[in-house]
C-alpha cells in the first residue's frame, strides 16, 4: 500500500514538472499608421487551473520606462487614469477570442501609443513555471499616403484606347510598400480591373484576366509614384466610373503582408460612344451618285459604290457585303479576303463574274460584268464593324467583337431585254383504252421568234388528277423537267417511275418533246400540260431563262373496270378442347386483276361487334409480323404461311379459353409495274368469320389411404400411404402437383382432429408441434403417392389417421395453374400394443435377485 502511494505522488509530481506556462503575442515590431485600427493578439498555453484565463495589458514608451496599465479582462478599474477615458469610449478594448486567447484593439492609434506592449496572465498554476508575460513593439508612423488620379476623357468612341493615370506616394520613414488598384464602378457595384504591388506582381480581376493575357490591358509604371493603365479597343461594356485605390503595406515576420492604410479616389466617369451611332452607309451608282435606280442593257457592266462614314475608323475592321434582293452576292471579309457567294444568275459562283475592291479608306466598289435580266433587283451594301478585344500586340490573334451593323438604302437595277416568243401544241400519240396500256404525248414548239443564237429550249410536264381518282385530293404535280442543258430533274411524285424507266421524258426533235408511260395506271388519268422555257447563254457562260409558255391542258382517260377480290375462310382443324390446335385456310379469287401480290391480316374478336384485334400479318414479300394483340410468350404457337398461289394457312397451337372468338382473313391485293418497284394497292376484302368455341372440362381426382399394418409395438415405425388418382383430361406429370395434409384423432370416430404435418405443392414439408416422443416424416413415392412415417411409436400415437389433398394442375385452356377441389380420405385406426411380459420382466428379475441375496 505504501509503495502504491509513493508511486502515485511521484507520478503527479512528474506530470506537474512537464507543464510550463507559455505566453505569446504577435510578432513585432508592428508598424502601423496613425489614425488606423491596431489589433494585438495574446494567448497562453501549457497552464494549470481553469480553462478560461485572465489577461492584463500594460505599455511603456521604451523598454526601460515605467509601465502604464492599459486594460484587464477581470478588473474594470485596472486602466491608468491617462487611458481610462479611451477605454470607457471603446477606443481601447480587449476582446476574448478563446478561453486562452484575447485581442487588444485600438480603434484609432495615436503617435503617443508607440512603445512596448506587455501581455500578462495571473498565475493559476500550482507550481510557478514558464513565462507569464510577453511583449511586442508598436511603431506608429504618420499617414503620408497620397493618391492623385488624372481625370480621363469623359467620352471616347468605341474601339479607342483609354489611359488611366494615377499618382500614389508616401513619405518613407519605415520599411513600407505600396500597391495601386484600378477598378470600374457601375451602379453600386465596383469590380477590380488590375492591382500592381506590393511585391511588384500583377493581379487581374476575374473578368479581365483573358483580356490582360491577350494584351488588351497593359500596365505602364512611371516615375515618382505615377502608374498608368492602358485599356485597348474599349467597348460599351467599359463605360462607367473609374477608381484608383492606393494601399500602404508592411511585411511582418513570417512573410505576412499587412495592409496598414489605403485611400480610394474616383478618377472620373467615362462614356463609350457606340460605333452604331456614328456609322453611316450609302450605296450609289458610280456614274450617277444621286440616282437611286439604273437601267442597263444586256451585257453591260454594273458598277456600284459603297461609302462608309464612322468615328475612329482606324480602330475598326469592316466586313463589306453587297446584296441583291436580300441575297448575298459578294463579301469582303475584315481581313480583306473577297468571297463571291452567288453569281448574278443564282447558280454557283465563278471568280471574276462579280468583283469587289476597296478604292479608298471609306469606299468600296462592286462590278458585275455581262448583266442579264436575272441581275435585276434592289442592290444594297451591308457594313459590319468589328472591334478587336485583344491588344494590338496580339498580332491579329485577339478576339473580335461585332460593334455595329448597318445597311444602305437600295439602288434599283433594271435590265432591258426582248423575250423570245413561240407557240405550243400538245397532242396524244398513243391513247390507252384500258389500264396497263402505254400512253404517249408530244409537245410541239412552233412559231419561234427572238430566240438568240445558241438559245435552247427546256420543258416541264405537269399532271392534274381527275376528281375521285387516287387517294389524294385533286392537285397538280410536276412530273419532271428537261432543262436548257438537257438534264432530267424528276418531280417528287414520279421520281421512282422515271428512274426505273417505266416512264420517260425525251426530246425527239429540236422543237418536239415527248412524255411516255410504258404501263398506264389508273392514277395516270387526268389533265396534262407542258411548259416550255427559253434559255440563253450569258457572257459568263451561264444558262439564263429568258421566257416561259404553257400549253393548253390535254385530258387523258379511259373506261376502268374495278378489280374485285373474294376471300373464303375454311376451318381445317377443329379445336374442341383446351390445348388442341386450330387451323384455318383462306382462299382468294379475283376478277379484273392480273398478276398480283397479297398481304394478309389475321384478325379476331371475342364477340360479333366487339373490338377487333390483329393477330398476325403477312406482307406481299412474305414477311411475317405479330400484331399487338399477340402474347409474346405464345408467338411460337402461331403460324401464318402462304400454302398456294392464292391460299394462306393460319395455325394456332395449344388453344386456351382466352382464344375463343371469331377469326377471319383481311387480304389486300397489290400490283407492280416492274420487278423491283414499290407495291401499289389494288383492292382488298375480308373473309367470312370462323369461330373457336369449346368448354373447359378439367380432370377428376380421387383419394385413398392405406397402411401396411394397423397394429405396431412401441418404438416401431408405422407407415400410412395417401394415394391420389386422376381421370378425364389428365394433365402431364409436370403440369400436376398436390398439397397434402395429415390429421390425427385420438378416439375412434372422434370429432377433434390435430394436424400432424403437411407438404405444399412445391415440396416444402411442415411439421406441427406434438406432445409425443415419437417423430414423423413425409416422403413422396411418386407424383400421386405420399407416405406418412411415424418413427418410434408410443402409446399416445394410437388413434385414427386420415389425409386431405388439394390438387393443382396447369390448365391447357387458360395456361394458368388451377386449384381443384379439396379431397378427404377415409380414416384408418392405428393401435400401438403394450407388451406385458416386457414390462414385467425386469421387476421380476430384481425380486428374485433380492430373495437369493437374503
């Protein structure tokens, strides 16, 4: 016990000896500016006693002078009389930051505050150890920081440069440093542009970083505290109130920069005049500047001038575009590259057809040589002025900003010309008498005048359907065009037929055009017209359309005999019970229909008048698809095939109750003019309806119970068999299962039964709790036989036993597991005999042995 006490005292003394109070203050000396706030932190560590420590502050003018009490955390009357008013007013205060840390604050430091500051902590330690005081020197310098900005121009044009000059100085009495910051104020928000110093580095505002990197913002340090910031290529986003902020810094121990005073001055408000306000664009004729219209002859040269006036033109890059009726003709990019967008005739451009050049600082000239009637229109000049956001030092790699866009008033250009003239005659060469016969029409051009040498003719054929013909409403459709160069341009409706060759457009003579159908269709009946156009070659080699005339319409029609279709459905296999196969044949007979293909829809409905469902479809190309009413799990049971030229077979295997209803074929006939062409619908018809109707006749079940022996001795195993049988529409073995339960009655003929055990249809056995030392088990001999075994029988197992079974089978009619009625077997009585000799043998032996011993 004494050893333990000595060890404990020694341990406490050792722990106490490891603690030594440490008081620290901010590293000094601290250089601060007169009139600015000062904060000095003090903390204590490695102390004993309460967690919250008290602090006292004192100061002296120099290290050896008498100290003056400033403030205490626990004594409100601690302050010296010379400082009590400042403490009371809050000019001098102490703020507790943590239990062991405080901060001495002077709201406006004075020159008389310069000296040494001492932080003391009254001892709460059981043993005096460490330091209880720390000091730091405070140097107070006068505020000599001056910020003198130069007022920038109040209004400058967009794209110009602006120089922001600011003079920041101070009297150097201690080691202090300067920084200068320019900022832009918009509304109540001021955002920094760039800061220089105090270490000689540059820091840019977030929105100005890329611009500074591109050279759009440059810093130009001067002499005697003069700093200049140059912003190049200003935009309207650069307008606002510019400010200059000068800051004086001190670099304290530990590498920390402390801001000791700053001064911000407004430099002035700068407004940026948008380029669009001063930009003006005029277009005029080179020969008559005051005229707003021109009349030219074919082959003349069109010359137009575009004049630009704008402030600060040298700071802008211009993109010049000439337009005719709103369509771009030619463009000179801001780099000076000329791009000819379209020729005067609207066809893809050729260099030299239209030209654009800069003839002066503010003038651009358009020349279009060899004009024709296609060059008529309203010509206007569009100017887009760009300002480069990057600096000039970027070598043209800066980002461009479109500052303005303006369009001149148009100059109207007319070209006088005499159009060619001719007459048209449209006549039939071959007229069909019935569908599928050829049709041939000829368009003759006569009385041709004023067609220039080298002029050519083109033709466009048009067809208008007769009312009631075809699926579309009566409308005019272009068949195709042969242009002036002989190129075939098919119309969208007739494109496939023209490309396949079943119909053709041709020029059989210089002035005769032909339209030919190899096999006429019913939709080809209607009115036909030919439109002939005259084309001439311009001086630039382009084909120019100069005139166009349309013939009188020609009606083509013939008597038509509508094709007819008859479909007969016949049941070939009857589905009289669930699970059987249903088969139906559909035979097609036609009239007024040649070679055709057929599409088949197998449809059904539960009752006449109910909703129609599509089971399967077969296309004319013998592609089979299942309808939306088909169960995806039963698609292998469905067959639709073409069994003959006009015969189709539908088979449904394993019919179910849900399949009962009416079935029929919906067949459509399709024709083709030539192999490889798209199918054309001819006619369609539905067959008679065939019915699937049968009744659900489930299987019948019977139950019986048997036992090998009705009498057993204790500890023997008794076995009882529950047998089930099925008749009628017997399902497959895999489609049949039973739930079997065994029951026990203590008295013969008794009404109170106890469930012993059960096995569900999934084979899971469940045994009930019993008051007997014997055990039971259930085993399945085959699909229909279940055996109950009583192991280690006892007298308490004597009584009546019976089984109850619930059959489950997979119905062929519904495809679902179906529960049959519950079956209860008869009862059998089990007797467990009591062996008299065995019960008396041991007591007798014991008695005999005792008699002999005595």
